[in-house]
């Protein structure tokens, strides 16, 4: 199943400067593994050493925050759009 992943600018250096990646996965966890297989080092920027999504990284599936869905087990289907949004601090 093909889905579109929107890559934030700070991570595009890991995706050969691509802002959008298409991949196949049935959930967020599989998507991260697929991106890691294609772009080594990608997952470690988003996940801790136990494979858990870092708390300062937000994922949205079709504009829905996965924290209010099934987290990394949130199901994905053909045509979904996943946005990766790193938290920004400032004042």
C-alpha cells in the first residue's frame, strides 16, 4: 500500500533532500522501518534506543495526531498522508 510521507526540512538531508517520500506500510512502526531500510539513520533521529518515538516528534496521519489514535500502531492505508513534525521551542 502506497502512502505519502512528508519529511520536515531538518530531516531532508537524510532523504537525499526529498521533501516527500512514498513507501508501503500498514502502520507507523512499519513505515519507520521502511524509511530506515531506504535511508539508514532516519529512524534513530525519530526514535530512542528502544524504538519508541521520541516525545518531541509528532506524527499526523491525514491531519490526525497519532497520540489520539493508536500511537505507532496507527493503521495506514493506501493514499494516506503522514506528516512528521518535530517540536519547535522558542520564546
